């Protein structure tokens, strides 16, 4: 009886929060979708914030869907390449990158790509609205390989599918909750929604993902969704992870004036 009382009044151990490896600092950026203005502002903010913090092994992860829907997908790709010369920047493939690459394989895939934001991507590589309107799908298919440099296509084929950092895993869309991380299907990592989003039990690691748009950072405990719909909301979100701490950076466009940066504490 006495021992049970001692156990009852003994201080409870604190629940350990998920963390990234000691000494690392991660900036995880959600779906950019051709918003070069927001991406440029986010890069500037990250560089300024990182310089103000203590020394760390700083790493940047882009969660995929760099392209489509927004006005300057070509510019986002080019800016990413430049940033990779200065920073440890890794890029995940999204479902829009998959549709983009498939568009070079057959006209039907191009037609599907165009319906889901691909038109804006094609225009960003130098085709005018008038030129685009004058082309049939078959003619556009023939012209596409000359319009988009092969170096760009090869670069996109090298985008990664999954990155693990301590207690976190970064993917584009999510994971199949019924499969271990080392047995995930590419299609799920790029496209999954309901089976993942409706899963509320703990997962192998905390999944940080994009793909599904939320009005705010969606921290559900087992997953954190950071796609805030940059192409239509004007808000691009980055999750900052260091140790067991989380912070949020957001680049927000206004109807007039420059893009503004907002800083937030641990999402919840």
C-alpha cells in the first residue's frame, strides 16, 4: 500500500517531444506552385533568420509541387538551382512534377497536365498566350521538348521521394499508414489523401507534408500539413525545426506593397 502511494505521488516523466538530430536546423517549405515572389521572399527571410541564430548544420527541404498554377514555375526551378549552390537544399517530388514529366510522353498526359495548372508552367518557359492559344494539343506536344530544356527535365527526375530527420519524415502528400516507411509506394507518397489524412493513431515518425491545402499549419500530432495554398492564398509556409522546437515562417503577399514575412511559435 505504501509503495503504491509513493508511486502515485512520484513526479511523472515528461513526454518527450519529437526532435531532429542534435546540431541540425531544418527549414521545410510547403508547395510553392510557381509563386516565385513568395519563394524569393522566403529565401531572404530564411537567410536572415538563420544568420541571427546560433551556428547549426542548416538544411532546407522543399516538399514538392514547385511548379504549376502560379505564374513562374520556370523561375522557381531556376531559383532553386541557384540556392542549392549556396545551401544544403533538397527537393522532394510532388504529383505536379510527376504530371509534368508524363506530359512529354504522350498527348493525353499533356492534356491532363494542362487541366491541372500545366498551362501556366508552359507559359513560364517562354510561350506567349497568343502562341499557346494557336496550338492544338498535338502541336504543343511536338513543341514541348524544345520549349523546356532537357537539363530542366533531367533535374526534376532527380527529385527525392522521402527524407528522414530524427523523429520526422518529410514527404509530399503523406504515407500509407498501414505500411512501414521503408515499404511505401511512390504513388502514395505523391498522391495519397484520405487514408492518410483520416488516420489519427501514432505513426512511425511525425509526417511533415504538403499536397493538401489548409488555411493554417495543421498540426495533428502524428502529422503536420504545411501547404497553405500559396498559388491562391498568397501565403507560403515554412516549418522550422531545431531540437524539439518548432517555429513557423510565412511569406504573405498583399494586394499592394511587398511580400511580408510573419514569424510564429510552435504550431498547434
